[in-house]
């Protein structure tokens, strides 16, 4: 069953930063995975727990009212909609269980990931309560109590995680908690209203990790005047790393408990995880661009800073946006013409590959299990290589060639 889920039709409008993920989802019937993955997917075909597979019609009996559903075979189209709805419910419960598991982990970084999945924790707590209290079923008052109990317990769990993160010396743990609190990244990702959020600050993150350019970029965004902004930009230019510690939501699809789910539940889980991935915070590079505007870089000191920033993003930023900004900064810093041309060619190639693939109309797949195998192969690539890495792989697949190393240009100074 080749389907384009409504979630992705909406996400596709978010712009070029999202095109890599949408590219596959809009055209996931393309042959991009070895046949061994397809065989593995067939071996895992199974209905959802507690459900009976619909009767499988002979292949020759295909009709317009029948579709292929991995784990079920050929079923009536109306039945497939119910299967998908049940899979969505199962996926949300699976995410809830995973969120509770991660949040309760003794490992700081795992518990921080659980914090990102905080919105799914109440469902898991509620389900557990109702399972332990069968008398609650069909009892509205009791079910409402279970819902309120889950909400209170979730608030306690989240507050404890944020407080633990605020005392952590691990910058990844600290930054992860900071992301879930409103306002830290200048956008609406923060969902967590824990009072403990008031103890977190970007300034403290910069103290914990002065050689990471991201907190300095965020401080430059929040600067009260140009002098304060320029100081933060200068600190960023001396950094050795550029890591926002955005969680790898797609990577969660590779966990054993997710891989063990039934095929249709894995589809729904992939939808959920990609939706979270694509609405996570994005960095605003405006302070870098303001510092490196053409009139300002007449100052030789600014040229050096801007060149260093270009190197930093080219070497460390795994996003399409970061790569595009790096090319602009290299231009402001007056890098050699041939190196700038090579960088522009690479930028044009990765953007064109993403846009072209996403613009294609979805084709008819060879079968739902084959589509699932291809999709899971792609998610593994996305989890490993990230947004820019997948874009470059698309360029390679389409015969493109990158002629200039990403870190080309004048040598970094001042480090």
C-alpha cells in the first residue's frame, strides 16, 4: 500500500530546511535499499497484538477497493483505515512507555532524552493505572482521576529532571533541559513549564562549555546592544565546536523496542518521530550575518572573525541552513574566488537535489512491506548522517560531485 500520510503534506510547506525528510516521504517508492532489507521486513510481518489479520486475497484478485497492508496482506480499503488508526494509538502508547523508560534512566543523557518526550509520559502513566485498576474501565469518574493523576505525576517527573539537569556539569544534559523550557532558543519549542526552568540560562551553558559556538550565538541573539552582541560573536568565532545538542528523534526509531513493534505501528512511530524532528528548534544566525555585513567587514579584524565563523559552520554544523550561512560568511570574509565558487556549487547541488526529489509526485510502490523496508533504511541513514549528510548522499546518487572540501578557504586564526 503506497500512501502519502497527511502529516507530511503539511510538513512539506515548512521550507527547504525540511525538504530532505519530506523528499523520501513524498517519493518513498524509489529503489534505495538492497533487497536484503525487503526480505527482513517480510520476515517481521505481523498484525498488531490482539488483532486478527484480515483474510488475504490471492494476488491475482486485486481490485480497486483492496490495498496491501504490511502484516495483514491484501485487505479492503476501509479495513486499512481502521488498521492505521489502531496503529497510531499503539504508536502513541509505545512512545509513552519509551519516554517513561528514558526519563527514569540513571544515565543523565538518556533521562534528558526522556524529558524531550515528556508530552507522551502522561499517556503511559494513565495506561498503567487503568491496567492495574480494571474497575476503572467504562467508569468516567475513575478515568478522569487516572488522567489527573498522570498529569500530576508527569509534572513531578519533569520538574525532577530539570532540577537534576540544572545542577549537571554535563553541557549536553544542561542544554537539553534548556531546550524544553520556553524561550531559550527564541522559538516555541519549549513545552515544559516546570518552575525549575528559572534556574537554567544560556549564559551558564556558555560557562560550562566556552568552546561551543551555539550558546554564544544564542547570547548574541539576546544581547541588549551591538557591543554586547559583537563580544558574543567574537567568542563564537574562537569556538572549536558548534553543537546545539538537538535530540536525534529519528535515531529513536532504531531502538530495539521500536524495531520490535508490528509493521504498521512502526509506520506510525516513524510519522510521530519525524514530526517531532521537523518542528524542533532552529537556530537563528542573524547575529553572525549582522556582524559580517559587507560594510562592517571593511575592518580587517572583522574579516578574520567572519572567516573563522565560516570555518566553524562548515566543519561543525550538520544542517542545510548552517551550510548556506557558512557560504555567505565566507563570501563576506573575501575567501579566494575559486573556493567560493566551489562552495556555491556544492550548496546549489544539495539544495537542488532536495527540492527536486521533494517536488516529484509519489509513485506506486511495489508493496507496503517493500515501502516500509525502504523507509526504514532511509531513517537509518538520516539518523546517522543528519540533514546535510543525507542531502549530500542525494547529490551523489544523482551523479553530482563535490569538487571542494567543505573546510576549504583561508586558515582559521586566533585559535
